[in-house]
C-alpha cells in the first residue's frame, strides 16, 4: 500500500499570473486542479477521450488540453486559463474575446473557452493565419458547428492586432 506522502506531490504553478502551490495526488489531472481546487470553471470538460478540446489552456505559450496533463507535469509551468486571458476583470477583453463577440460565435457556448484559448495561442505564433492554418491548428470540436464563425473571428482578431 502506498502511503499518503508517496501519493501526494507539492507543485508550484503560475496560474493567470499568480504563483499557486498545492499538494496534489499524483494522478490528479491539471483540469481538475484548475476547476475543482482553484474554482477556475471557465475551463470545461467535454469528453473523456481527450478529443474535444473544451479543456484547452495555455501552458508556456502552447494550447494544451488540460485533461491530458497531470498536475505534477505542470509543476514549474506558466498556465493561462480563459479567466486570465484579459489582464484584469475590469480591463477590456482580449482581442480574441472581442472578435468572438463581434462575430457572435457561440451557440451553446460550451466549447468556446477552449476555442478562444486555442485561437489566442495560434495568433501568438501565426499573426495572420489562413483558413487552412486555422483548421490545422484548431482541432477543438464544436458540437454546434460554429466553425465558420470561429474562422471569421480569428481573421478579425488577426486584423485587430
Ligand atoms: S475534456 Fe475533452 S479533450 Fe479535454
Ligand atoms: S458552441 Fe456549442 S459546442 Fe461549440
């Protein structure tokens, strides 16, 4: 039997600009640390097969499905969730969020925080992506089929950089 000390690890992760230290079970997924322990419920869980992308966050500049990462693997990383995309709650939204509003992208909305995080990461690497580059980089599933509006919003955000 594994004792408690061996089952838990202390991790320190910068989340939305704030250093957070937590004792986590070795098997805890990053998405559960974010949602269940830290209350960052803008990161969603949309599947149990690591396919949908609703749980996408930014880890050290890359869009990553947070259900595919153990919390211990994120130790020492810098993580941004949808709640941290704009500098503060009182400042204007991030340009990607504004573009999403302007293009009226969401339908049910469930996938959209992950879509926005994926788009923001794409635009930091590719300033003006083509439709093909958007489709290749953004593999998140939208069950409501908002893909055309997502493309339009990414183009709008690119123009407003
Ligand atoms: S919850 Fe579906 S990919 Fe993470
Ligand atoms: S807006 Fe409903 S799943 Fe994407």
